[in-house]
């Protein structure tokens, strides 16, 4: 499995399940599939370790939508 860090978790962190303190960055993040990431957290205040998971579930936009967004006024004569 590959190491994956997500910006959302690094930016916002997580609250410790035991003491409620904010942990700013995961100790480890790992891909758990094409749309899932598991994060291991360590609270330096109370020593608790816990896991969280993210489900990304983003669908790819249709090709026509991408063309309209990046080539909006393409005129072919």
C-alpha cells in the first residue's frame, strides 16, 4: 500500500477520542483503496493513538464537461 497524506487532514487535524485535544497532523496515512484513506493519529497530550478514515468518492466529470471548462470558445470552421 502507498503512503498518502491528504491536505484536508493535515490542515484541520482531528480531535483525540480520549481527551478531545486537537492533533494537527496524522502520524501515518495510507491508501485503503482507490477512494479511501486511513490515518493513524497520536495525541501528544494523553498518549492515545486512534484511526480515522476518509472516503473521497469523487466521480470523474464527463469529457464534454472538461472540454467546455478548459476550451470554452473553441470555434472550428
